[in-house]
């Protein structure tokens, strides 16, 4: 009398059939690889390399970007030489907020080769100009003023975040437009930012991502606030 297979035996048979199919596919792939000419193999390696480069570029353009901090304009929040991680996904669905630490471009800047930004949309663009790390202190519609070396936003004093120095120069009350953001360095005395006449407020399109944490050196890894 014929009996049904036990569940354990059925599983073993399924696994055995799958393993045989897998070995057959691997053998076929190996044989095809042997039959390839040297130019075909070289092109295969080039294609894999190009694919990796494109993926890395897309990730850096749309998702995240590591940036090296140069200079002391963000001390003591960020130190010269530290590598920070800037996430671009937070600004897919919302605009930068007051007090965000961001990576940004300055208007009208180009790189040493003279290449300016290439716009893909209102939000995404490829820009070869210098990237700056600053803190957003003013968003569209805000009133800003520096008086007596102190920064005021909507009439309220914004304390020096690191108590390192006062703001070096005053300027009269301004109101930010609907697409204007005011960025400054935490070390205000040593920062070249929106307070300068050759920078001024920057647009939403100039802000690339939000700095979320310090990656390197490992001993200084931390969340950025």
C-alpha cells in the first residue's frame, strides 16, 4: 500500500530539486562566461563600473552626501576637517526650517572652471560650485536685523550659539521674500554668509540638504543639532 510522503521528506525533495536547478543555472552561466571573448569581458567590467558610478552619483545627488567642513565658521558645532553627513530626503517633502544646519550654494558662484549650475527641476540640480555648511536663521517672511552686534529675528534676539563673539557688523531691518533664506555660521565673527553684500539671502534651490550627524573622525561621531 502506497503511503503519502512525510512533510519533512517533501521539504527535502523540494530543496533537492531547487539545488539541482541552481547548480544547472550556475554551470550554464559559467560556460557562457568561458565563451566570452576578451573584449566582451572588458566591456562587462566597464559596464559594471559605470553602473556603480551612476548609482553613486544618483545617491549623492538625491539622497545623501558626505561633506568635509573647511574652516572654523561653524565652530564649535562643527570643527574644521570633520566629515558630516547631509541628508537630502528631508527636503523632498518640506522646506528648510529655522535652525536647520544645511549644506548650500551661494548665488552666482561658479567653480574654478567656470561651470555654473545645471537645473533639472525646481528642486534638483547639478551644481559644481563650492558647498558651504551654515545654519538657517531666517525663512521666507521673517524680519531680520542686526543691531549693536546682536541678531534679531521677528523682533526676538537670537543668541550667539557658541558665545564665541558678537556679530561684526550691523544692518537695517529686512524682510525675507517668499523664496529667501538667511544662513549664517555658528561662529558668526569668522563666517562669510548671508550677512555679506556679495551673498545675501539664498533661495530654496540653493539649499541642498540637512546636516544630520558628524561621521568622521570616529571618536567625534555625533548627531548635529
